C-alpha cells in the first residue's frame, strides 16, 4: 500500500471538500491544533478548545474521530435525522465520505481526526480479509466504544512526526484499528444461525473479564458467569460482540497493556504478568499480533 498521499488540500471531487480545506471547527480563537501528517493512506490531526458547534461539508475522505479529554455529549444532525450520544473518553465515531452533518459537543473539546482516502481504505481491508475492495464500505457510528481502538487511536493522534521506522509503527497501529473496525462492523455470514444471550449476561461476562485480566480464564468459567452452556454462550457472545470469547479476552488484555505502557514506571515484564500472559515472550507475540507492533515500539510511539 502507498505510504505517502496527497496533502495539498485540493479535492479530486468537485462536489466534495478535501479535509485539509475544512476549517469550520477552528472558529474559536482558543483552538490549538497539531500539524497534519500522513500515515499510510490517511491524514492525522488533533485539536483542543475548538468550536462547540461546527458544520461539516461533504468530504472526499472517510474519517474517524477519537473523542478525547473526558466523557461528553455529542449531537449530530443531518442525513436521517438527529442523533444524541453520551460518548466515553476515547470513544470513536466513523463518518463516510460524501456525508454532511452539523455537530455539537457538550463537554471537553478535544479530539483527533484520522482522514482515510476511500480507495486506500477499501484496498487495505480487501487485501487483509480477501474481500472485493469495490464492496468494502465504512459503516457510520457515533460514540462507539472499544478499549483497544480507543487506545490505539489516542496513541496515533498524539504521536509526532517520525523517521521511517517510527512511521512504519504508526502505519501498523492504524491498520490494526481498521481491521478491528471491520471485524466489529462486518455482518454475520449469510446463513449463520445467530444465537442470542441477554444483554445482562454479556455485561456480567465483560465485567468479570475486566476484573480478572491477570487470571487464566476458561470458556467454561465464562459460560457459567453468563448462565448458558459452552456452545450457546460462545455463539451468543460472538453475535453480541462480534468476537469469540477468547478473541475478546485477548483484546481486553492488550487494551489494558496499552494503558499500562503509557507509564514508563512499569517494566514490560510486569505488564505481561498483570495482563494474564505467562511469559514476556508470549505477551510480546500476542501484542504484536493484535496491534502490528511490539510493546516497546508502542511505548516509544507515545514519546
């Protein structure tokens, strides 16, 4: 995939605006913005103290928003109507190219944007999942939350300009986000029976996992917490979360590890033990599998 992209601010579509030409968010005199930078087929930028209300024109890029600074309420108007969402710190929103909305934010004004060139996005997803790029779409969400996506996006928008090795680390982190997004948004395969479990059961399992990330959890144990048989629980949990139980557990452990890596006071071997990995080597292998980079490289990226 290409590692540089067009950043002149000129759109290739006459009816759409290039994201670098969109500056309605900067009407507040207190706005602080980072310099835009190219990461793979994306443009990354971060803002603070920008306008609470803004008008978004039709853009020629998809974009991801990571909501920073704390919890907030976000109102989006346009398209099919008005959406109001209570958004957690490091929650995210996805907006498809060509859409136009009005936005209002109540709460901390801090966020990052990752603008995705649509063709690059489709080809990246298609190559990894063996799908036809022409059929790849970005589904829109407002105020969604996934701890791993939130951690990786936050690290990405706070990272600065980097040399070739650092840029490769940032590109790997961005691809990990896109792959996770596609996993969450992809519909269940046609013909697959969707076994459902209650929202309360899913919540109990999620809370139990969060409280026992340093323990050796088993499928039987999680099924017992949910109150279902192994088979029914495994199928129902995947239908509810988009992931099999073990994959969900792994991503929660990696998300917790990302949080701990923000502090340089904790050695990586200690993080491995605190997040349920038997050895430093196993932790590094799984971390790289999920994020595309090593734990030490992720910590370095935060610098």
